[in-house]
């Protein structure tokens, strides 16, 4: 094993020192993932606006105005729906959150001094806490603005004070001293608002701004929605698995040629004359290819997760998909490496085979928009199974049993192709 | 061959190898003794590299056997571990440093830890590359690469060293340095098989030489023995005032003394036979023409 590790370490070191090879192995797949993700729609949730669906259970003028305010905002992309539809949209990942404007919202909004605060319920996928917090903040912002409007509307405030005074007057359980204090307070407030109204009528410009703070503008209740990710969250969820596939292709092509390079440059003779078996030599090459593909895949997933909104189902599923794909492409690399006798031949044959694999397997056009006959044909391409495994782990929300199909095929392909490659490897090229 | 070293290091018996219609090696037999430097001299395409490749287990012979110290065939990795090979093509990685190359190949040979570090240090010092050990090999001169190629063959302290045309493409200064390294190895009692098509190298370095052409071993002996047996006569060219004279003799010193006693010698030149003459007499062709 020490010798296999030494062989793999040598190949990885050489790859890292080859700037061109490093670029096309790591940076190129990343560029593909970002580029195609961006041109095919980027964040599928509507760019910078967070897509929400709103349910109006209050159906008052106030709730309607509040929803209209949200719809007019630049931060939110608002769609109205029934509660069932709203929950379904969030569960399927089509919307970030649903917002239910609860019954009584309008009444509560008109009475800021007593009773419950106007209430909304926000339902969000637990995996999207960041967006949920942003949605809540945006709702608070517009609720506060609405309250500010209420306080700057002296007619409405005087109506509220009158209603408050009437409620105090008719309150049965209130002791006389408290009642007297409230009546004094609301009497003074009533006088103040009357003066404000006169000033507004005189157009002095004085009355702008309410300044009565300390009230809760909005009460937010939370609901959790377990999402069915049977649809990509955004275009990057499609383009990153494709980018990873291109990384696998690049590495398989690079390492497939490297074995021929070892032969043409004479270093293979040195390896062959060392006291190691051919399987050890080829296993070292395969291990280097495996490590390289795993590294590229992990880097792309991390970049996608941190910067482009990828939300894998679980680390374990992603690891399963990555390792299976890496095994498959180590085997494919081994087979490619024995197909050509010269670097040019090996490179040409390798890319020809890999490009066809990519075309059939969804490396260029997403699998889910392929016509049915091409989807059937794509089953012969390991790229298809690699992309499917990655998509299963990223947005298709595959169960472990569902993951076993693509991952099992990939592992089988890897083992089979490696065995064929080892057997077909021309240990001593007859020249 | 100097000294009493008679134990066999490498025994090659009736070795044959064909590539299609071409017979690369034809019923070739050799015995390499411990502690000697054995030269395999022949033109390009004579079959020298094929013999080396079969001797190290890289090529499977069509017939015949190779045995190292009587322990078995080099096709067995354990036997192969006793051999160090410096292939004709530079078998080193340009993107790794000299030290990294040595550490890598040393690890493949089973070295590790302190033992590996000590061997790497020793061999770098031996070939004079200690001051460039951290530099990438692609920045080395051709001669330095050749020395590293030799160092890699030596890193695991092999019992038998196979050097396949180790001075090809090397400037005279580096060639001389390689000669000195090989002479040092001889003084240490190392067994070396040295293939070359340069007569001067074989004559300078080798205790015994095998002449190979078209896959056949034509003759094998010490340099003196080969010349005596196959080199032909020496030729003395002289001018005694009566025109150019040419005298062939098997004992040029005795003939010169006799000429000197006759007096009136203006100029003279002696062409002693060398391995070139041996090759010419054995094949009818000059080695240099190949």
C-alpha cells in the first residue's frame, strides 16, 4: 500500500505543478458550472428577490394593502395562493416561504394600543433558515412602515383613541383609579392629536412622522415545511453536477494520457523494473485519479453550497455519489490508458469516447429535458449515472435505496473497466 | 578482470528474442562475475537494450534463461530488487526535484524512513547533485540528468547495476564525471553491466567486453584478450628517407627496437589494433559506420 500511495502521490504532485493540467482539472469544471448555471437562469428563485407565496386569510382592506406592499417590494417576489397550494409550492422547492396573513390581521392593525398584534405565519423549509430570517425581516420592515403610516394618519389615530376611551369607559373590571389615569392620558392624547390635525390642515409641515414607538408591528408565527426536492432549487443545482461530470472527464482524460506519457518518456521502464507488480503500478495511477476526482467534486460541491445555493440532502449521500463517480472514472481512465500507443492517439481516443459519453449522459444538456428515446439511450453513459447520483444527493432527494441504483452502476463500471484495463495493459510494448 | 572474483552474479543462457520477423537476440549466453564491469559493445540495433530488458525481467525471452546469483529469474520482484537499472532514455520526472525522484524510486524499491533518507543523501552526494537536490529536474543540464538517472539506479544499493548507454547525449565534461563514478563503483567492488557503442568507453572502463552484433554474441574476453585474438597486427608507418614504409607486426615494440637499431628514422607512427579492429575483423564492418 505504501508503494501505491507513493505512486499516487507522485502523479498528484506532478499534476499540481502542471498549471495547465491543474486549470483544466479544477478550474474549468468550476467555470462550466458557474457559467451554465448563470446563463440558464442562475438562482431559480427569481434572482435577488426571494420568492414567497402569500395566503390572505383575513381578506380585509388592511391585509390586502399589506400584501400589495409586499408585492411592490423589490426584495420579494410574491405570488398569491390558497394555503394548500402555498404549502405544496414550498415543499416542492418552488418557493422559499409561504406567508399566511392570519384572520384578524386588519382589526389588530387598527388597534395598536391593545389586543393582539397583527399576525402572520411564515412557513419555510428548515434547510433554508437564512432565507426564512430574511423573509421575516422584510415582513417586519413593511409592517413597521405600515404602523408608521397609521401613526401619521391623525384621523385614524383619533378614531383609535376614541375607541380606546370607550373601551376603558365600559370596562367592568378596571378599578376607578386606573380608569381615571387612562382617561386622563387618552384625553391629553386626544387633545394632542386634535392640535396635530389643525396643524396639518394649516399645512405647516410639522406633523410628519409619528414618533410613537414601542409597539409590536407584527407577530410572526413559524411553520416548518419538509421539502420534497424533486425539482432543482435553481439552475446551479443542474449545472454543478454537470460541472462535476466535466471535472471527472478532464481528470480521466489527463490520467489516461499520463500512462502513455510514462511509457513514451521512459519512466514506465523504471517503474516496471522496480520490485512491484503491474497491478500496483496501475492501482497507483487509479488512486491518483480517484483522489483527484474526489477533490474536484468536493471543491465544486462546497463552492456550490457556499456561493450558489446548492442544498445537498445530506453529506453522506453526496459522499456516496462522489466516491461512486470517482471509482467509475478511475476505471474508465484505466481503460482509456490502454487504448492508445502514443500520447496523441490516447488523447484523441480518450476525448472522443468521453465527449460521446458526455453528450449522451447529460453532460451538455440536462437529463430531465432530454427526449424519452435519448433518456433511454443515456443509460449506456456513466456520465448519466454520475450526474443522476449527484442530482439525487443535491436536489432529487433520493433515498439510500434510490441512490443504490446509480451508485451501484458507477462502482460496477469502475471495477469492470479497471479489470479490463489491467488485463489489456501492454506490459511490454513490442516495438 | 582483476582479482579473484569468480562467483557468478548474472547468468544468461541461450537467450533468444524475436520481434515479428526481426531476431533481436539470438542464442546469447553470458556469465557476469561479481565485482566486474562487463561491457556489451555493439552498434545501435545490435540487441544490447533487449538483452538488458530481459536481464531485468522487463521482457520475457522467447527461449533461454536469466538467473541472478542462482536465486532465480528477475521476473520475480524479489530477485529484481537486487538490480539497479539506468535506462538509455532518461527515466526521471522533470516536474519533480532530484531529491523527490530519488525518494519516490527509493520507496518503490522498499526503502523507507531513515534508511531511505540516508540512501538519498549518499547517492546525491555520490553523483554530485546535493546542491541542486531541491531544484526541479527540468532545470537540470543534460549531464546532470544523466547523473540523476544513474543515482536512481543506485538508490537502493543494488548488487548488480545495469547501465544502458549511460553517456548518450552527454557533453565531454559530464561524460568524464560519469566515468569517474563508474570507476569508483568498480573500486567498491560493484558489479556493473555497461552497454555502449563507444569503443573508448568499453576500453577504459570494462574488465571484460562482449561484442554483440545482430543479436549474436561474437566474442567475449578482456580487452587485451579480444585484441590479441581478433584485433590483427599492429601497423608501423615510418620514414627513413626512402619514402613512406608500412610494416605489419604482431610485436610492434620489438619491431620498433629493430628499426631504431638500423638508424636514420625520420618519423614513425604505430597503429595498434583496438576494439574497432576487433569489430571490423569479426563483422567486416566498422563500428563507427553504424
